[in-house]
């Protein structure tokens, strides 16, 4: 009886190996790994680009805010000198 179970398990193992190879096997896994690596690199590049753009926008906002504060401070000083 145990010999029959062993034969059935060996046949099942052979069928599983054949199915794995038919689906793609190791070569398919390597392709998927390469594709995922490329996607990861693209995400890193996009993140860096967005980070640079955000930094540029924040610099412009800071400059505009400082200019507005200086203008406002200059108007207050002129008002005090006149009054």
C-alpha cells in the first residue's frame, strides 16, 4: 500500500514540475524580477523629480513671502515716519 502511495506522489511531483515549466519556470521569474526592478527605478526617478520640483516651488514661495513682508514692513515704517 505504501508503495502505491509513493508511486502516486512521484507521478504528482512530475506533473507539478511539468506544469511549472509550462507556465514559465525560472525564466519567467527572472523576467518578472527585471520588470519589477525597472518599475522600481522609474518610481525612484519620478520621486526625485517631484522632490526637486517641490523644492523649487517652496523656494519661490519663500522668496515671494519675504518680498511681501519687506514691502509690508517698508509701508509700516513710512506710515510711522509720516504720522
